[in-house]
C-alpha cells in the first residue's frame, strides 16, 4: 500500500429535520446512497413478489382449490415473475455493484453520478408503473387488472386480440423504462471500472467482484437492448398497426420467442455473475486464504459471458426446431457447464487448506455452493433436449430455476447482506438471528424446491391454477406450500434483523471481518467521497499487504 | 462381441435404474404396478419416443448423479476438515494462489463429460425428430383452440375433439400415429408424458410429432404452454385402441349425426340459437368451427376438454352456465329457458 496512509475524515452528523433528510435521499447522486436506495426499494418489491408467491402456493395447496379465481391466479404468477426478475433481483444486484465497485477500486464515486441517479429512478418508476396496472390496467378476460400473460408474454397472447385493455401495456412500459435504467447503470459501471481505478490497480489486480461486475455490465448492454427493441415492436403492433408478432396478420410468434430469450438467457447470467462475485470475495475471507486460481476465475467468467450468448434457444426446445438446431443448442448449453464447474472447483480449492470461520455470510456461501451445484446439474439434464421435451414447461423447470434464483442468487445475496451490512450501516447484523434466518430458510427452501421437482416428473405443467385429484400431485403440493411459508417466516426474521441491528447492533469498526479489499480500509459507513487520500495498491489484496508486511501478496504476483 | 455384451449389460443397467425411478415416482403417484395407465409419469413410457427419452434421461441422471456425489463429497470433506478451531486463533493458513495442473484437470474432465453427454443426446434427437413416416401411419391434424383440442383425421374424414383415438402399434407391424400440430389462436403445447415429449402448437408455425403406443388403454395429459385464462382445464385424453376396436370407432365416427324424431324440438332450439355458429353437427345446417364438433358427442366420456364427465347433469349445467365448470371458457351462457335447455340436452344425448 506504499506510504500513502488513508486518513479517516471526521464525519459530520449534525441533527437535521426529517424533511431535509428525505430531500437529501431523493436528490442524492452519491453512489453509496443510490446503492442503498436500490437495495431498499428491491426489498419492498421482494415483499410484494413474496406475497404473490404465497397466494399461488395457497391456491395450489390441494386439487380443485378455490382460494382465488383463475384470472387472479394468472395475474399472480405473471406479476411474481416480472417483479422478482426485473424489480428485485436486477436492482438489488445493481445496488450492491453501485455501493461496492467504487469503494473496491479506490474511487470517490461512479463515473457519471447524475446518470446513476437517473438510472435508479427509471428502474424504480418501472416498478411503480407495473404495480399501477392493478389500479389502471384491465385484464385478459373480462374486467380485471394487472397483466396476466406470463412473465415472458408470448405472442400472440400479448397481442390486442387476446389481451385487450391496458394491463399488458403497463407490463411493456415497465420493462422498457426500467430497461433504459439498466442500460444506464451498465454504461456507468463499465466507465467507472475502466477509468476510475486508483493508482496501481491494474486490470489484473482488480478484486474479482469488480471483474465480474464488469462482465455483468457488458452482458446487460447485450441482453437488455433486444428486449427493449422487442417491447417497442410490441407497442407498435398494439397501437400503430404493426404486425411483427401479430400471427393473425402473418406475423411470427417464434420471432418474439427469439427476442425474449436472447435477452432471457443472458439475463440469468446477468443475475448469477454478481453472485459469483460475492462468493469470490466472501469465501476467501472466511477461509482465510486468497481465491484459488484468480486468472482462471476471470477467464471462466468471460467464457461464461460469451457462451451464454449462444444458448438462448434451449428455452425453445419444444417449439419444433429441426434436429440440427436442437443439437447445437444442446451442445452450447452443456458447454456452459464447463466454466461454471471450474468456478465451483475453484471455490472448493479456496476452502481447501483454509481455516473456515462459520460466520453467517459463510453459512449462506456454503448453502450457495451446495444448491448451485444441484441447480447446475438439473440444468445439464434440461440441456439434453429430448429430456427437456418432457421437463420443459413442467414443475421440474420451475424447481430448477428457483434453485438457481433462490438457492443460488438469494443465498448469495443474503451472504452479501451479512458481509457488507456492517460497512453500509456501521453496525453488525445479529449472528444469533442470522443463524435462525439461515437454518429456517435452508429448511424452507429445500422443502419447497427439492419436492417441486417431483410433480414435474409426474407430468404437472406450470401455470395451472388448479389440477385434478388422483395424479399424485396433492401431497407434494401441500409440502411445497408448507416450505414456502417456512421461507416467508425466515424472511421476516431477516427483516427483523436488518431493523433491530440498525439500532442495536454491535459497532462494526472499519474492518470487522479482517478482510483484504479497500472498502475495509475506511470507516463504516464510509464518508462522503470515500477516500480522503486516494490509495495506491501494489497487489490484489491491499489490506493483506498492510497487515502482513513480512509476507505481502505483491511478492507472488 | 465384447462390445455387444457391454452394450447389453449397459442396457440392463439402464432398465434397472429406469424401473427404480418408475417405482419411486409411481409410489408418489399412487399407481399400482402393472395397472392400465392413467398416469402422467415420464418414467413409465409406453411408446418409442417416450421410451428413448426415458432411457436418455436415466443415462443423464446417472452421469449427473456421479458428478453430484463426487463434488458434494469434496465440498463436505473440505468444509469439515478445514473448519477453524479455537487453538489456531490468530494464525493464518498457508496462502495458496492456485495450481495450473489442477486447473487443467478440472477443465479437461468436464469437457470430456460434455462430449459424451452431447453425443448420447444427439443420437436421440435424430432418432425421434427425423423418424420417417411409414406408409401405414395414421395421420391426425391437431388444432389447439383456447381451452380445447380439435382432432381431424384427413384421410379418414373424421373430426372430433379432446379425446384422441389411435391404434396400438406393435413393433413387428408398426402403425404409428403422426400428428400435425396447428393453432387457431395462441400458443399451446401437446403433452401426454407416457407417449411422447411435448411439442408446441404455434400459429403460423406447423409442427409435427409422432407416437407408437405399445399398450392399449387411456393415456392422459394436458396443454403445457400457457394459453390464457383456462390453460389449466385444457385436458387431453388419448385412447389407445386394439386394431379392430379402432376400425369400429372409425366407422362409427364416419357416420353422419343420428336423427331422432323425438329430439326434433331440441334440434330446432340448437339451430335457432347461436349454438350452430360455433358447433358442427354433420348432416345438419350447424357447421360452425369455433367450438368442438358435436356430431358424435355421446361417444366421448368427458365434456369441456376433460373438465367434467359427460353426464346428463353436467351437460345441462355446462350449456346453462359454462362458467360454473370452467370460468373464462369462451362458450357463452346462452340464457335458455328451462324448456329449451331440457330440449337441447335431450337433442345432445341423441348424438351417439
């Protein structure tokens, strides 16, 4: 870290009236505040999407249940999917990227602070637009509200002939507006990482979190743009007499599928790569070892990004592509498993020979490794396209992608919360509540999503609001519902932990985990503009060098 | 010779595991072994495409299972073995940055596994998708509608709905059924798990699939691609008949609608209302195509795409208020008087 010592400026915490405080939050262009805004707004949408999931689960608890009407059920799964992907998973990961990337590269803010604020408010407005459809939209059949076309709104179901009224227009606009926000943030992350690294932080010395967010941002640019284009085409179809996807006038339903999934599959990696990033920071710190095979991890990430751009049609194995196309997408999809497997092995390699400290972030990280392994293997099963002709559109595929999104992404996010909450608030999250949260959520997760694979194998399609008795689906669905409520209780424990610890948590200090990246060198929470003196680094783990001058990393790089 | 023996023992191994999956899933489904199937278990295949998919599934499941056991064991071992202990407080473990040999090993081995899995899969893709249609095949055009299935046998001149009849196929003299899949409105997907994987019905995008069921009986399934409000009650029934039963069924279906003087009042109500705009009764002026063909309605065991049994009471309720059985169904409540309603139901019941 050379002779450049980081001094901590005196923080100014004079009491302000709350209006003043609110005004500051609404007009802020500070990357840390925007990061927290992203995270908090995502948690609000998580609550909405969670309630929708519980309504779905109550309805499916047993056969011929009448808890909600088919119309309401169809709105619930549409809103649940759209909310969780676009207004929970993406913005919460952008929030962490916003907060952490400048701190980890020794920068004082993002490259374009105003664009940053603009992007956040666009994303948030998108979410509000989507939920305004409950008030202002009208449904697929008869009177109603909220879109009910499924989160991918396949053509021609999204055409005016089959979705009259405006509810699906709110869906389109919500995705379009928040999509522009995502593009803005992606440009900002790329510019920040390429241009604002502190002296000595060469590209091969960046923390893996920064590397992976760079790759993620590049993928956002490639994935969100076709989605936005498709939404504009859909609006043209619906209001300006276009026929891109209007099958009644010769348009192509398959074209929409291609547009949607050439967004949709890279999107999975847009979500999971930042989670790989969390793992690549947290597992080393709690194993007390550097990441195993840093250059290979970077190469594997870039490789995943490239290959994942060529796998989208594995979502379309049932649409009747010819045998060559099916074989191609089988091969590319299986090929993604190789760099992904390399990552899992490298994380195990990092743990190997370490001294693991089982703090809550590490518990969630181990949960992530276990579940992501299974999610990857069920992914390989569905990559075998004939197997997918049975599994696709069934509850097996629902179980698979929830394994990725909940078992992988959400577990990684919880690890990130427990790990960086002390940096963001200056207080530690309670370890005791954290363990309750972890074990309850783990049990609920496995009860829900392990069991959910089986009705899929027994022929239960997704998106059905009811089913006939005697198919062997009843008991399984009841277990799944019990699991879902267990997860909901665990989330309540988590939220309680966030709130209680904010007021009563132990003081965190600068570096509660004895970690190695730059954000831990300054106070918690960090002062405005982060670094009083811009740091200089000479290795991948600047704080390790500082703490172990007798054996610095720079000696080995 | 050795290869052959290896292949047959591999085949035996696959069959054993398939049986294991079958029993595990069948226990859940509550199926007694050997019963005539009403299940939708993908591990209880009764037709060549479903069979080769089940075999491939077992192969993939075994490979992924082995990977799981190995990686899971490594993970558990490393987490237990390298847990931090109180006595090593303050000391950091040896800082290891990586190893090129190990990285190479865990890159090359997965690549080899991918190659094996891909080749096994590509064979099955080709065998199912590129199978030629033999001369004796039965051809059916399946048209998906919002919440029901239309079945047309172009060579036989039959139109029916929701309950497909096909002949059993014997491997010596195969009589497979080839389906052409079309859609009248939104996307649907044809899925009867024990006979074949699913294929979508997409407007402007004709698809094809085939099946050669090797045992008779009733096979069930349903629409798998979300198609609107009543996607859940778009059920599918396939009756696999003995060759002579199938021929008898074809002859019965080819006849025009039965004429029964006693039901003339009901027929007048049917033809005097909007019923005839959507439904066909062959040999009468009713020739609509938005709803199912009713010429031989009474030969079917269910109504409303499998949502209800085809009984007098259910039929009456369905005509009076379709929403009571299938809310969101596109059939309107016709608001008939009780007398008219009874007359129409009586007429329907003559359509044997």
